[in-house]
C-alpha cells in the first residue's frame, strides 16, 4: 500500500504551535511541540514511554491543559473557555488504552448515551445508527451484552464504535492496542485501517510498526517532550535522520 | 429421592461434627450448653415472664400518645403501605413464587394470626390486622398474576407511588389538608422511631452524596467546606449534637421559626448521618477509575451529566453496603432521642418501666424492643441485598438471558 501524499493539501484540522506543559510538581512534560494535521491524514506518534506523546494528544481534546503555546482544532482555539472545550470535544473522538467502556451500561447503551444526551437526538434514530456502527466494527450480535462479557479486542472495537457515535471529524487513539492480548491486536488494527481508508483524520499513539508503515501518512517521533523527527513512514523506518530515532527503532525492533 | 439424601446428610454431619474423639466431645459440650441456654430462655419466656406489660401498653409502644380518635389515620396509612408493598412485590416477581417468597408469606400470615392473639387485642383490632395482611398477600398474588396486562407506561410510573405515599403519610400523621393537626410531641413509640429514621435516611442520602462530591471537587472553597463539615460532625458524639441542636436552634432562629423539638432532632440526625454517608460514598467514588470520567468528558458530556449517568451509578453500587450499614446505625441511634426527652421506642419503654404497676418487668420490655429493632434492621438489610443483586450488571444479564 502506498501512502497518498495528496492529502497534504487538505484543510488543516489540528494546528499545535510551541505547546509547553508543566505538571503541578514542576516537571515539564511538553517542551514546545509543533504539529499540523490535515483533513484525512493519519499521523502516528511514536516514542519511548515518558516522552510526552500521550500527554500531547490528550491536549487536543482538553483532557490535559497546557501553559504555553496554542492549539487550534477544527477552527476552534483551545483556551480556558468551557464552551470552547465542550465544542472541541464534540468534534474530537478518543479511544483509550484501557477502553474505558461504561461497565454498568450495555454495549448499545454505551453507544447511545452521548448522542442522546449531548446532541439531543431521538433515541430510536440513535439506536438504529448505533447498531449500524456495531455492524461496521463486526460485533452487532453483542449489542445487548455488558462490556465485562466481551473479550479485550471486542471491547476496544466497541470503544471505537462509541467514539464514532458522536460523528467526530477527528479521532485520537491513545495506545489502543497496548492493553490487548497479542492475538486480539489485529482485529482492532483492521478496524482502524478501515477507518483510515474511509478518510477519517486520525492521530494515533502506538508502537505497532506494521500499522504505521501501512496506514500512516506521517510518523512523528517524540522524546523528552519534544518532536525529534517527523517523516513519511518509508523514510522514517528505513532511513531515520536523527540519532534518537535510530536508538528508538533499534529498541522496538 | 429423600432417602438417598438423608444418609449423605448424616455422613456429612458426622464428618464435620464427630470426626475424632475430641471433636465429638466439643460438639457434645457445645450442644449441651446451647440446649441449656435455649431451654432456660424458653422456660422464662413461656412460664415466668409476665407479658401483661406488653399487652396493656401495646398502643403506647406502637404510637405513643397519639390521640385515640385520630388513630384511624395511622391504620389507613398502614393499609396503604401494605397495598403498595404487595403491588410492588407482585410486579417484581410475576407468577413465580420462589422459596423465599413462600417463606415470607408463611411468616406474614403466621404473624398476623399469632401476634394479635398473643397481645389479646380486641376482635375489632385483630380483624384490622388480618385485613391488612390479606390485602398485602392478595395484591402480591393478583399483581403477580395479572400485572403483565398493565400498560407499559403505567408500570414505569408505578415506583413513583412510594414518594407520593411518603408525602401522604406525613400529612396523615401530622394533619393538615382538612385533617386535625396532631402535634409532633404527641407522636411516640414505633411511630416516632420510624418517622425520625425514615426522614433522616431519605434526606441524609442526597446530602451525603453532595458532600462526597464536594470533598473531591477542584474548587478549594467547596472542598475545604466539605472536609471541615465532615470532620467536625464525625469528631463529635451524636448525643452532644442532639443537645446542641435542642438548645442552640432556639437561640439562633427567631421566635416561631425554630422547628419543633421533634423536628430539631430529626434535622440533627440527618446532618449527622450525612457526614458518614459522605465517607461511604467517597469510598465508592474512589473505586471508579479516572478513565470513566475522561471517557464521558471526551464524548462531550458536561460534568454534571457525566457524574449522573456514568460515575455515580458505579460509585453508589460500590458504596451501597456501607451506606445501608450507616442507615441501620442511624435507625438504632434514634434511641438517643429518649435522652433528650422524646418518647421514641426507648423513651416509651422507660416511662412504662417507671410505672409502679410494671415494676421489675425490664426484661420483657427490653426483649420486645430488641425484637422490634431487629425486624426493622433486617428489613433494611434484606432490601439492600435485593437492590445489590438487581444493580449488578452480571446477574442482570443472566436474568435477562
């Protein structure tokens, strides 16, 4: 599969400039990070643990705050204004490492909760759409079960369907396969690949090299709260420019 | 079938109780001690105890000095409660009669037959008890048999009967809406105990949840206010707070605004229990992973909706056993009201025991009190266990499947 480079001309969906973040204990997690994501682009963020990659993508939907720099998501400037934050969260979906499904609700209720409460859409219509989404990720026959009765891979696919239920324009993935048993990784990656093929804008924090090579338009390597290298996957994996990138690739190979 | 079970049962008993010579000896000694104790108790209860003290004062224990000509209101309330219980019970169970339900039915029927006879009530009052029991069991049967014919909309609104019934009960007890007013100082016995504890239980729960959320809030003023309140209340014995409430509210609030002594005590109980409920709920909140809130927020839910629909349902399920434990403590703490001069169950008991006609009948009275409190607490405990099973998604889906 070749990486279409034409997407570089799409509209800018995420524009982060010089983002810096300190934790209350004084530790600086982000040291001036820049990133631009265009519509339909798939950007994979890699890096050693503690490099700030999760923290960075969590700033895009304001799950983490930052002290310096600016982030514009889909034309909305992130600030302390609560209305802005709620508006951004309606446009940005997120898939977590630990799935974070709501264990007290059925699979179907997990998908319908937010569209009914936040978008105020009629319940019957939302349920119909939710069943279609479940079919898309291949688990429609589990709709009335509780998350605890599903396997890890199934749970993560439900979580992807749940984030899609709000019809987001951008999807963030925070290590979506790291908590999965190895035999379940592929079923989740397949769903993500399908989403990318349909043109979803995605930012993915992951260690899955094969996924990055096949699906990503760009790979970003972060270390110590900074972007070290940013390149198309072919170039990044075969001919990394920076010492830090070579070191990281030799560790995960 | 039974023949094959009985020898196995015997063998198990033998294995567990008479495995060795020492085991057998211990079993025999303990069995002997138990028989001696139980026999002694039965001998006292059946032949030595004089239950006249309970018979003569049964109305006093039940409702205190509630005016005789107004007691029909309490009978009406009891009948309504029985009807609501039967209806809810029947709708929950449907046509099936599990073993527990059979047991409860036999117990209720037995109680309705035996208790009035034991208390030697007049036939008119006995007939009321029989009628109320028949109403409860009849509705249980009827609602179970034909409940599924009710329209779905009706069934959904039926739980609302309980809060409505509670408000109606308050009106029936205290008067108003055309009924003659009965002053709270005339309420007593089991009636006062139940009014006080149900009022405090119903109000301390939302208050406790609010305090627990306040303690975890990011707003410093809210957080420190909640911490201060919880730690102050938990640091003071209830009895001092009750005395404080009786005295200080009269000074703080001008003239007629201060609530009646009975209601002052009810509010103190409420505020006291709320601090403990808050700690139980806090432990429940701590058990909900942070990711739940994050996932809800990432889906665009505002904080209040995320709390109501995602975090609190999970937290309260974890906190339920501790919270109900707190409710049971609260019910028992109402006995302290007798120390500030209110005639709750213990207060009535003390006046009865002070009556020269019943001198030395303390054992009978205290046994009655213990049985009454045990019944109330057992009902709370059973209710909480039933709720726990219903709230657990795994047993729920098993029931649905």
